[in-house]
């Protein structure tokens, strides 16, 4: 007899519960690829490495697993079939590259599991020799990420691009990633309401049978970057039954606390937070710059000092986005493990 299907609704809550009430996501990908020598000056950004240096992609995944991540996101944020086609690839080749992003992450997980078995090693002290379960999240960037002009940090196209256009733009990629062996789809850096709606409808229409998370970005701690209400955006995620976590990424750490409280008002789904380092992306020069309001980007210790507050506010999945490193993730893992072992 086939055991009763639990559906997707409890997927993430079960995972978090098994981990002791929280889970750790990986950190910035592009930053790490560059540190290992990759040149990302390209509209495909980190997706370029799927073609030119898959070994570096695997290496970065492993660095994050070693740092304590329970969830690793694939290098497909800026990988779109349309983007690959613009580079002269065929549709089939573009689709194969999307699958490859998931294969590389799964390979890294296998290497990590093998190592754990050999060394009977677990990052969490006192956690025994059980290997830490790892989820592979297939990353999907917004339409703005494909435009490669920083649009995902303004979300302005929400007024000029229709819901149907956005659905058609994302459809094939979502279909491919859903069948790629990934555990979950991560819709990241969502800048506006219309794109969240497009994802929600797409998940339903296409009968996508793996869960997803929706993560928005904000530049004022009140609304998402386009100015759309975070409450409305999070409500869209809440009403989509395939969505198992809702949250905020690529946003300055100082804004996260208030946004978590807002999201909590409209959903009981697990809240996910993976802020950036607090620097700002300048689309003109295509570089991260120190915001005028802060004398420097947030140092890892400072970043980590926020984590307890975010947890108190109701978040249960924590990681980092742009400009964070395995060191950030290691610190987050440490802080969370210490906290949960206290009475
Ligand atoms: Zn980011």
C-alpha cells in the first residue's frame, strides 16, 4: 500500500521541525564564484559559470554545505532560456543548462553526504554522527534579473509588463526546474506584486508538484522595492498552496525585522530571511557600493547579531544573499545552534 501523500503543505514545517526549529540557507553565490576566480561580467551573471566553470559552482555549493547550510540554491537565478538563446544557444541547450544547475548542486550534496559518512561528522556539535539533511532549491530570478539592468531592485516594469507576459516568460523554466530533481523552487528577489501573482498562477496552472518559496526584496523596510505592499505580496504567497515559505532576501539587514513582523500578520507559513550585506547595488556601474547611510557594509558579527531578533519576530529559515560568504553562514549556524541548545 502506498503511504498517504502528505502533499506539499507540511513540507517545510516538517523540515524545520526535524532540524530543531530552524534551518540555514546558503549565502551569496556570485561573490564566492568571483573569489574563486570566475569572471561574471556578463548578462548571464552567475549562470555563465554553468557553461565556463561548473567545477567552481560545485566548489561554492560545497563551501556552503561545509559552513552549515541545510538548503543550497542552484546557480540558475539569472539562467533563463531566453537569456541563453540571446547568447546563441538553442532552446534545448538552454534547457539542458537549467537542468545542469540542479545536477551540479545535487552532485555537491552527494559529495558532502559521502564525506559525512566517512568522517561521521556533523557540524552541529553534540548532534551525533547523523548527516545533516540538505535540500536543493532551484533558484528562479525575476523578469528584472533577466533584463540584467538592475530592474529587480526597482521592480518598475510591474506597470508595463502584463501578468500573461510574465507567466509566459517563466513558464518553460519553471516546468524544467520542477522536473530536474530539485526539492523546492526558490522564487527570489521578487520586486513586485504582479510577478508574485504570475508565479502563483503558474504553479497552479502547470500542476507543479514540488513546493516553492516566495522571497521579496525591499529597500525601505516597509514595502517591496516597487512600492507594492509587502502585506499584499505576502498574502499572494499565503494563498498559493504550493508555497511553503515566504520571506525577504537581498535586502539590508536593518530592514528585516519590521518586514518579518509584517509578513507574520498575513501568513502562518514559515518565514525565510536571507539579507544581503547591507551594501547597495548600483546598476549603472554594475557594482555593489556602500550605502551613504552606513559607513560600511555589515560585518559578519553584526549581521549575525540580528539573527536572534529575526527568530523572535517569527522567522525560521536564515541565510545570506549578495556579498555574504560561507563565513556569514558559519556564524549564523553557530548562533542558531547555540540558541536552540539553551533552555
Ligand atoms: Zn542578492
